[in-house]
C-alpha cells in the first residue's frame, strides 16, 4: 500500500514539474485610477504601457516592491513576482492662451493712437489629475506549476526510488 502511494506521488511530482502552461494570454486594462496587480513567482509576464490617441501626454507611475518609477509611454517592462501598481502621475498638453496687448503708435502728424491687439500663444500645461487614461497590455507568456521545479523532480525521483527499494526489500 505505502509502496504504491510513494510510487504514484513520485510519478505525479515528476510529471507536474515538467508541465507548464504556455498558451499566451493577453489583457488590456485602462488605467485612470491606481491599478494593482500581484504576480506569482511561477508566471512569466510582460506589461506594455501605451497612451491614448489624444494630444495629451500621460506619464505613468509604476511601483514594485517599494520602488517607484515614472515613465513616459510607450514603455515595456518584464513583470517579476510581487505587487505591481500602475497609476497616472501627471498629464501634459499644449493649451492656447490669448492675451490682449495695448500698443501705442505715434503717427507722422503727431497723433497718438492706441491699438488693442490680441496675441495668442501656446503654453504646455501640466496637471496632476487623471482625466485621460493610459493603457496597460498584459502578456502572460508562461505559467509553471511549481516554482522550484528541480526540487520537485528530485523529491519525485527519491519517492520512486524509495518505493522500488521497499518493493525489493519485501520481495527478497
């Protein structure tokens, strides 16, 4: 009874250590509020950050294991195990302002003429709100069953050898 159990557990451990899910999965998330994601140690994943198609430039803040980085999309990063937080840091966009200017002209005959002129100029405005989102495309490339596959293979082999040893011991 114990020999069969050891043999079957050993075979299962070796089989599962060789198995991994390699069907690629992708998902797109629109980030305007902080988006939190936890990556387990058995996953290989990539995040592609890109912005929407407006004239607003969005800067993303990426936090992982108490490290924060501010990036400008498009940006790619490999997601390692742990907690990831994606959020909008700030937005910049060009805005047209108008200014009225009084200009004094003195003509040849000595008359003074005051002319009002409207001048428009463009200024880059930076805001800290999240009116425009950015997008995070998550690619999960591979997911392993065990984090430490070598240890699972060794334990499986030891269990199989133990079951064979117990079988031979009882037999002879």
